């Protein structure tokens, strides 16, 4: 279920002057047979938010017969960019306007974004027919336009291609919540700082905690550089030192306070895929 929002790019790209991007995003999962039907179901919500549909995607692999639609609108620049209180207030104000009299859900804030999930099928169904939950996000981020990247020299092309094919990045997001759907939304919102799209491969539920495992795809970096760049994009400063598990680079972060619901732990892993590098795996009967 792709979401469109500002993000920090991975790699060694050189940046020119940045611009400010302050947006409100509303993503809804709706029962629909095709994209057009999903858009039609969201038409009233688009009008009420004075926004426009930014992206939509078939998520029937996760929930049969479902489509995800993301509505976006630009917001006026704020004086204090990436300020947690401003971002959270933007989300709360929108919820009050969208559903007056509804108890406000918990707003999670990890600048440059704040978000909440409306997971009440009765309420959300009144806003979008056939929908059960809705994600509201406020984003305020400086988005640096990429400068032209020099093409690799001929003698380096093969090596660059091998690395791009060989490094796979994954992320585990631990969320203090009893609601798997809310944990998945938070994991997707956070992951979008690193990649355009991610695939949830596993969801593990424990009492008051849910772990969401995501596949972030292959990257043109060595494993250690891939996890370090992804950690920088995720925006936390107190990551544990880089470690190795065989050929896999591992980087972890844990919330030292665990003061309430929200993201309490992260684990980034990146490994080299030996088959992509031309290294044969041993046969099953080999020692």
C-alpha cells in the first residue's frame, strides 16, 4: 500500500538547495473490486478534505478485495518546521474537523511526521463506504532535489551492478500496542522515510506489543553502508553500534523510556545475497 511523502534518499547523492514540503495525508483501506471503484468510494472524503488522490494500490495480497487510497493536500508552511507539537496539533485539528464529537485517538509523533489511526469500522464506514480504518499523517520535511549523479566508469559498472543486486535491506518495527492494524500503519509510515514501497512479510503479536517485519528491497550499497544510511533516514540518534551476524549487518534502536504507545524498537538488517554475486550455495548433501 504505497504512500507518497517526503523522504531522505539513500546513497551518496549530492544535494542542492532544499525546498519545504508540508502536507497532510489521509490513507484509507476500502473494499473494492478495482481502482476506479476505490476512487469512487473515496470521492466524498476527497471533497471534504479539499485534497486530491495521490496514489492508490491493490492490497488484496494482505486483505482480499481491498484497495488502499491515499489523499493528500498541501498545508501552509509553519514557523517551526518538524516541531512535534505543531505536527501533532495538525493531526488532531483535522480529526476534529473530520469527525466532530469523536474521541481523539492517540497521536504518535516522530518528526518530521505525526500520525494516528482511526480503527473504528462504524466511524470510518460513515466517512468512506466499505472502509474499516484510516491513517492520518502530517509531514513537514525539507525535501532536497537530487543533483545529477555521474555515471560510473566502464570498469566499475560490473562491480556496481553486482552490489546493487546483492544487498537486501530489511526492517523490524516493534510497536507498543494491542492492535496489529495500527502497528502496521505505523511501520509503513516510518518505512516510507527510507523507500517508496515496502512489503510486510510477517506480523508477530505479543501481549501489548506487535512486531512488524518489512522487506525494503535491494540497494546499491554494501550491507554496512545500507543500514547506516537507512538509520540516518529514520531520524534517531541513539542507535546501538553496528554489529555483524555472519554476512548480515545489524543495527538496532530501542526506546529507553517506553513512556506510552508507539514505536519502541527497530532493527535494520542488510545482507549480501551470495547467489547474486555468483557464489554457489552448497548442495543439501554437502557438509
